[in-house]
C-alpha cells in the first residue's frame, strides 16, 4: 500500500524522528475514529506517477475479485473534527488486471459514516483510489483525511489485515532517506533507525522482520503483527519455516 504524498518536504512532526503520525494502515484498522491524514504541510507529491495530488494504491499479493468499495470519509472522531478537515468529494477508482484498466468516477456524500461505491465485478492486481476534488474545510491548517476503507465482493468484506509494524520511507523512491520501522500508531520503535546500508530480512510467513543497524551492528527482531521485539530464542508458536529462518540469523549484538 502506498500513497501520493511526498513526506520529506516541509513536514514537521513532534516526534523523535520525522515519521507520519497518521499512516495509511489506519484505513484498515477497523476503527472509524482513526484516520489516514495527508498533511496540509505536504508541499510535494509524486507527480511523475500520479495525476491527482491525493491518492493511494493497493497491490495485493495475488489478484482479488471485487465489486464494491466502502469508505468512511473524512476524520470521523467527532462531528467537529470532521468539519475541521478536508473530505473527499469525488473519488476516481482505477482497477487494473495488468493489461486492462477499469475506471469509475463517483461523487461521495459529505457526511460521516460508511458509504458504498459499487461497480461491475472485476479481478484486479492493483486498486488505485484518487481524490481529484475535495470538500474543503475553512479551518486553518486543515488536512485531508480518510477514516476507513473496505474492499467488498458479493456483499462480503475482503480481508486486508494490516500489521502492527510498518516500514516508512521518508522521500521519493530511489532518493529516499533510510527507512524507519514504526508502529501502526505512527510512532517509531526506539533505537531502530537504519543507515543507508540497511537491508531488512523478513521471515517466510511475513510475520517477523530482522535486521542489523547502528555502529555496533546490533541485531533486532520484531513480531510485525504484535509490534513487539522478540528474542533470538524461538517464540512458542513460531512455524517451522520461521524457526529455521530465526536460527540462521547472524549472531550480532541484540538491539
């Protein structure tokens, strides 16, 4: 999952590192009171890849079939916060199977709560959502917010579970700062700031991630679903392939 926002330009966060406080993972956390926020201070976007300033792209591991997308527009934490921030007025949905693109343009209601956008059933390898027109707030410093998204097929929700741990790159691809590992609430993990030579190593299941960082070559291992550091000793319920992966990790100092 990625967005059009270029986070390295002109953004100041009240955190130890320059990491997003309201990441894309909030769109799939099942909580309508949390939101993905496209900061009002973002002065750039990926214009080489996006036609609209506000957009996001979903790329599943394998093609999925869908016929609707449900959206909670704006910041739904309260009526006042909903009105204090920008909402989506028009949504452009592009569904691609790698060869053919299906494009649907719809108007969204400027209200809190769920609303559904339906379209003919299609199999997609990539789902792009763009918001070329906003319902703009008059509040100073208003951000653009979306609270929740669901992909649907035949009236059923398609699972798009997000981990507690996500990787964040501050900058354009190919010209980015080193990545940070951050929790789903947007706060960086203590002591994990990778330098330019960093490469991550994910377990076969995709649940665990490890790496080496810092001048002391400290090895760190995290359970991405729990957002928690683990030890070199195998967790009780780790699958055999993941246990094998854990055993072959380098014997560096633990972070």
